[in-house]
C-alpha cells in the first residue's frame, strides 16, 4: 500500500477534497497570486459576457495542487453557468462523453481533469464538439452503420493537466487560452493560509503562518493540509492558538523540516549519498532500493529536490549536491571527473534515465 504523504500535492481522497473545496475562492476577486493569469481571465470573461457568447476553451497546465480545478469553478461562477466535471481516465469511449455533452446548456463549463489521459478515440470525438459545437455519433455497425449529426449548445471546455507535453498538437490547437500555473511565492501562500485560517475561525500569530507558508513547497493545497494538521495539534496540545512554537512542534511530529522536506525526501537523499556515494545513480535503482514506484519518485519527490538545489539530474543519473550533504549534516566529498562519468555497477544501462 502506498504511504500517505502530508507534503504530497496530490489529493488524499474525498475527505481531503471536501476540506479543500470548503476553502476555495468562488470569484476572481477572491483569488490570490497568479496575477497575470487572473487579468487575462478577467478580460476573456468580460468580453464573452459583453458579446453574450461562451468563453473560449481554456487549457491549464502545471504541477498538481496549484489551483487548476479551483479556477475552473471560478470561471463557471463568473459566467453564471453550471459546471460539469470529469477526468480523462473516466472517459473510455465516446459514448461516455455523449451524455455529458448533450446535457450541457448554453455557456456551461465542461471541466476535464487529467485531459492528457483521454483515449485517442474520445479526443477525436471532441474535436468537432469544440470547434463547431456538434458531434457525429455512429449507430449500429458493419453494413448497417450510419452517422447521426447531433448539434450541441455552445459551451466552454476547460482542460487541466500536469503533463502538457503529452497533449497532442491537434488538441492543443483547439484551445484559445493556454496558461501555465507555477509554484506560489511565500507572500501569496501566507495570504492564502491567512484566508483559510479566518474561514476556519483559527486564532494565530502571523509568524506561525509564515512558517507554514515557507514549508509548503509553494503549493496552496499543501499549505491548507498543513494548516489542518497544526490546527488539530494546537487544539489537543495547547489552547488552540497557532504560535511558532506550536507549529514547529506539529511539523516536527509530521517529519517536516525547515526546508519543507519529509521523511521520504530525506530517505531518498540518504540512500543516494550513503549507498551510491552521492551518485550518479539511475532512477530505477533508487526506486528499487527505496521500495517505491518510479513514478512516485519522478512526480512527487524529485521535482522539489531539484527546485531547491538538493538534487541534480545528469545523463549518468541522479547526483546529490553539496547542499544535500549540508542539509543532512554529512561531509561533502568533491567528486572528480572520472567518478562522475564512469558507469558504476549499479547504474549500468539505466544510468541514462
């Protein structure tokens, strides 16, 4: 069974989603950060409403937990229309999408999460729906097959993906707005967690929430999850008020250090340093040693370690940087040219990963 990580930007299930949903903004003027994107959306929304037309299709891409789903609901609220949500893996056949499309009212929003995982047949079925607001539906088969042209009411498709490179060029070209969501800075995260704390009626010191913002990996979903955990800790261990001391104790209990690393992050670095002498080591080798799936390391662990400079990726494999040694309190040994380029017993062919 996969372990649950408090610092994972992925959803932790229905309860986690319901908690996040209760804290989400519902209008553009309530949104925090993403200033240029919000301005673009405001212009597109205003223009669409002035012309009494649906807003053009939108593709939002970026790491998980940054607000793609939230923005889709905000756009629907701003348009004053309904939103239908689904995901790429849930749409196996064109018929799975047919009922959704035909039930959309004018200017409604269709939100497809993980849109890069749409099967090719479903993706191609969407093309005329996005461009001409109609679909060609085939009934019967063989010599009795016939195509029925079904008109649709004009709608707005919002697609969300964490892997924009996996979206085909024909699909990408049908979106009018293609926007990238990046990690939040500490100022915006602090503002976000303050808003969440007020909505939850939590008493707090500003510095305590600054501490949460610094350790949340630039991800609003994570800062809300950390807030939930420290709220429980403060309620049980203190008088319910969030102070720096209480937050420090709560995060220490959760294994979150001052850089925002958790136990799995540190274990990844320690194995790379202790067993593979700091690297280079292939990702398959590290995954086998850790007992974790390769996708977990590539999608959840490595991005943050790369971003803060504790890990480097080379053609030979993964290498722990000097900062990683210093963070773990280990002595750094400068590597020579031969050590970095000569394949080791553990790297072999997979050192190119």
